[in-house]
C-alpha cells in the first residue's frame, strides 16, 4: 500500500529534527545552560501538522514562551495543550492578533498555503517577527509584498526550509562555490510527490465536524460546500488550486534551495511547462518545467538551464548515468552501475565534475575516482528554529530570511503559472513582477481575496 505524501513528509521532518538536534552544538547549550536574559514571547498560527512541529522546534529553547495558538480545527491542538497547558487557544487568528497584540513578539505560520500571506502580513504590520512555512505564499504578488514588508519593518524572518541550515545542504553549497565541480553548466531537480488530482469535486455538502470552522479555514478563498473524507482537510488541500501549490510548491522550495544558493541565482528569465495543465479545480501531476536563469560567477555561460520533474517524471537516463555509483564486479575489467537516483534531489553538472544532492542527504561528486580523496570544506550544522529564535532576541542572523526565501519562492511559484500554459515559454521580468510575452499569464500573479477578507498590503 502506497504511503501518503503527508505521512512521508512528517516522517522526514521528524528524522530531520532528530538529526539536527543531536548535531547542533549550540542547540544543547540552549537546553541545559542558562537561557538568555530576554524572553521571546511566541504565538503560533496552526496547532497541528507542521505548525505543531514548528512549535516544538522553536519552543524547545528555554528563552521562548508560548503565549497562544490559533487553529480553525480545535481537534488538532490536543498535543499542544498537553505540553503547553498555559498557552491560550483561539479558533480565529484575527482574534488572537487583536487580543494578544501586546503580549507576543514572534509567531510561526503553519496553515495551508492560501493563508500564509494574510496572516504573516497582518502580524508583520504589528511589528512581529515571523517564521513561515514553505512555500512562503500561495501567489507571486503575495511573496513580493511579504518580502518588502519584512525589509521595511526590519523584522527577523525565516522560511521553513529546515534543511537549509543542515550540514548536508551547507556542504553542497560550499563545494559548488569553491569550484569543486567547476563552473555550473546545467541542473536537474526532481521530487516524487503526487500532489495533484483530476475532475470536479463531488457535488455534496457534508456536515462540518464539531470543533472545525469551515468558513475560517476557507479564509480569503471563495465559499464552497464542505466535503469530508479528507478531500480538503487536513492534507489534500495541497492538490487543490485555491489552497495549495502542487508538488512543486510543496517540495520546490526545499529542493531548489541548495542549488539556488550554490549558484547565487536571481529571478529567472523564462519558464516553460512541458507537462499537463491543471483542470479548474486541481493541480496536475508529472510536471516537467524548464527554467532559464541569468548566469552568475558560478556558472559557465550567460544563462543557466534548470529542469524540474515531479510525480513519475525523472531526468533522462543519460543524466542519471552521470551519478551512477560503480560497484565491484566479479570481473575487475568490467564496471557496472548500482543504478537509481534518490526519490527527491538534484544533479548539478559542472565543467569539471557532477554533483548529486539527495534531499536530506550528503552530496556526492562524480566520477567517484576523481573525488575519492577530495578535501571537504568544514561546515557546521545549525538548528533552523533556534537560529531564528536567537536572531529574534538579537543573537546572530536567520539564514533563510525573506530576502533570501522570497526570491527563491518566486522562482518556484513561476511554475504554478507556467503549468497553465503548456508548451509555451513565458518570459519573466522579475523586477516588474510580470510576464512580458504572454499577457494572459499575468492574471495568475495576484488573486482576488474573498469579499470581507481583504488584507491591507495585499
């Protein structure tokens, strides 16, 4: 029986959290030595799923106090209440902001994608530091506005791409930027996620479970009947156009992260989808998206091509063969490949060698013989949540703040527009936030919020 993407994500997160906890030296210092003199008063928007994971990651620091949590589904705050009995619980995030505005300094946003921007923007307008789950927002315009607001207010921000702070991704970045594989020629990235669907929703209006506010869950999106059986809540919203961002939105920010930083990329010049288009309700699967980025000091040419694959799609066999690890054959004169690539990752092709970057795995360089004695750069692990929490009280800096995470997310979310125009190259003007050759594509940069749910600044 195939495990759901949600279960896989949660298992991967717990594995990541455990590995980071054990390997980050300053993390244990925060737990067992005197905490900083300042207390960081924290609230969470979301009490289950990734929001609960973020609460644990942030509040494991003794200088952090959890003040309140808002969740539209009160059935999902049980574990939080057991561990933090003094934290107040709200169902409406707007009431939390109104009643607790003077009682907290920072927040994490762990809701479905469509509510990231409204909640984060409202909190930042109050001068609150924000840790926001990936992708930063549902739409391109929202990402840009959050990035600008964080910069304008000089707030401490972080996007929930926790592998960014781990040694595995930091090492990949250091190796590429040190020239280990030469100048970067092209990159292939992929994920095995199947966050898509086909066909209209079932025409029914199921009873809303007790303790769950469907209207609040819809938030800025248009009204519609509630469908039970997990069609929307708690995880399958990722498949739906109005609420999630598909496989690339879910995993793109993770997997593009190390290559985006390693090659010092900026806004893409163009994006082209060669996979199926979504229908009126759901994202499609089996995407193939081709990006063209401006070249940088780490790339071979004036432009850099990056291709994304998801679902059942993967890089061509000749590209996969570049990272096939040799195994000892019975006949020493023969060599054969062990075959296969990770379920999520990247292949970076350079002028001197090739790098495989597994998602949550150590980078490997090829040909193996060429790099078997290669001197590895010294890099350290960091605890992504502690890094941000400490930055909120003036210690250090968050490494995935919105000035970095914003442009990264914008690049990824260009795919959410391109997929609607298959076999069409969309030329992108990043500074002006618009497509220059296909005017129809610009309607998907900014969506209209439901009447009565408008948010200042968005």
